[in-house]
């Protein structure tokens, strides 16, 4: 299970070499990440950001018919939108850190988190830009819920996704993996689950065995 806000938080990850990797390090990398998560954007906005019928991102180049070309020179989003995406990620991760309290937040940014109250205001401001939910019921079709109002805005979609996640049932399952070198948040599937993955659990068991053997 994933949501737009949860997937965005996961763009901060372990780089495999003891450090932290950022999947949104540049505007072009951010567009590439979004291209792989259109389904999560569509869940909120009702349509993808790329492809036919998509809402445009400023600075992004499209082929005839609206298809996104990831290899087109100059593809990217403008710097203001990129910085907005990175900033709303900061807010989401700050609220995730608050949600896992009194447990430890992700080690990736535990020492430089946005103030939680500031993060709440940032998420609310972003989500408000979407407008309101309204019922749409075309003739001879099933009723559906649509966003009606101001914009098909990526940052607003993240804000709405964060609110839905943090006020939904999955929020209580949110955990920060305590394994060495891991910086992931994950959803706990079982009360006995301590790690985000079997590999993290195995690595921690090996580390504990090593420390026990060499204690003293």
C-alpha cells in the first residue's frame, strides 16, 4: 500500500554506502520520480500529471498527443515548483516524525526537522488550494467523487494526501525503521514487526551477534 505523501517521504533513502540519497535532488530527477508515480497523483487529482489529459507542469516538454518524453533535452520542472515539492516533503516528513513519537524518527533528517506546527500549516495551506470534494454523477454511470475548484496542483495533491494519510487508519501503523543505516518509514503489518524489511532485520541480528561476541 502506498499514497502520494508516503511515496514522497520515501524519496529520502539510504544510498547503500552509509549515506543518504535524495531522489528529488534536481528538478529533472523530480520529474522522473513523478513519471513513475502517476497512479498516486491520479488517486488525488483524478488525472495524471503526464500523458493525455494531464495537468501540465511548468517547464515540462511533451510530445505530440501529450506523452511525456523522459529523454527529451531540457525536460524538468521550473525551480519554483521543484523547491515547493522539496519543501512540502519536509513538512510531510516532519509530521511522519511526529506520528511515530515517542519512537525515534527516521535518522535521515531527525536533527533538522521542520517544526511540527509549521508543517501542519504548510500541509493545510497546500491542500486548501485544491478546492472542495464534490459529487459527480453522469447519466447512466456510477457516482464518483471529484475535486472541484481551484487547481490541479501537485503540491496541493501532496498536502491532501498527507492529511488523508495522517487522519486515516494507516497512521497508527507508521514506524521508522531502527536498523543501522536505514532511513525508511514503513507501515507495520504485524505488532511483532520491528524492521521495514527482512534484510534490515537480518542485518541487525548479525550486528547484535557481533557486538555481543566482542563486548568487553
